C-alpha cells in the first residue's frame, strides 16, 4: 500500500528481537522515504499499538488501544527521543524535514515492560517470518505503523456494595449492590489516563480489562460513602476486587 505522499525510495521493515522467554514483542521500524510536498518542516513517524481481538492484523472499531508501551525513536542507531503510547495507543514523533529530501536512517523501537501481559504480533510478516513494515497508515506528512497484538489481557472483576450487615463482604442477601459508579483500571503511578473504564451494573459489578498484570483499580464512590477494597487473585489469574462500602 503506497500513499500519494510517497513516490519513491521507500523501504521499511519491522523485526522482532527473538530469544525471549515470553513473547513480549520488540518491534523496530525503519522509514526511507521521498516525500513530495514541499510545505511541511517536519515529518511524523509513529506507532499505533492495539489489541487485535479478531487477529486479522488490522485495526477494527472497538479494538482496544494498548497504553504505556515504550517507543523509542532512533536515528542511525542512536536514541533521539522516547515516550509512551497514549490513550489511543499512539506515539508519534516529529523529525526535521526540509520538505524535499529523503527521510533516512530513522527507526522506531517498541517494547513492553516486564509487567505487561504477553502478546503475539498478528500483522504481516516477510517470508522469514519476521514482521514487515508494510502495515502502516499514511497521515499528512508522515506515517504511522500499525502494531497489531493479540494479548492475554488481564481481567479484573469489580463488585461494589453497601455492606448493610457490616461483615466486610459483599453478596450477603441484605447487602445493596451499588450501580452506576465509575470504575477505572490504571497503570500504577499513571492516574491521568485509564487503561479501561466502566460503570457498575445493576448487580454492582463491572469487568475491566488491562494490558498490565497488576492494574490499580479506582472506584468513584458517592461523597457520603467510604470503603476499603479487598483484592483477590483467582486460580485462573483473574483478579477480583470487592468493595464493601459504608454510607452515612
Ligand atoms: Ca482486528
Ligand atoms: Ca456484607
């Protein structure tokens, strides 16, 4: 797939760094392009990392962005800039550009941290089985590489109740499930952008998904209520958070 923005001299590749115990993809991208426009003064290179739930290698509406994955921009092997994927699973860098010359020698390196769930790359590969750089979308004065991953996302089940019988647990017949409460999962220490956000249902529960193994769960309670949550990990790895609440 070629966009009108590029007319010649383009090559791109991605490569997994193999040999890891678990499939935590590291993807490197390289752009070598000859853009046509003479107006822009920078060229944008980025990644869009997402959960490819249906494993078709493409982003489909509703497929979850994967946040807080580290992306490095390298030029001739040296790190120029780095940052994390945002709420849309995107990290885009601007590189200097005179609007005419080729963009050469840039790479994007993408890694997941130790506490990220295991994922498998589902995008296009070359005949050696390595991910290729064919999977990108052109944007004005730039391109964004799609990084589709099929991940073993962590499920977090949340239950919130007014603990009427005061035994520190929900699900007793007299307890009152609390519905309509916002619940969010956060990457520890990053409380501005939730990994997932839901609202408790009529039975006081919500199911969150996370691309990290130990998300922080936040429940917004009514002002006159308070509670201390209890976290359980079930045998299948599912995490459950029970929040028995006392209200004035
Ligand atoms: Ca898909
Ligand atoms: Ca109770």
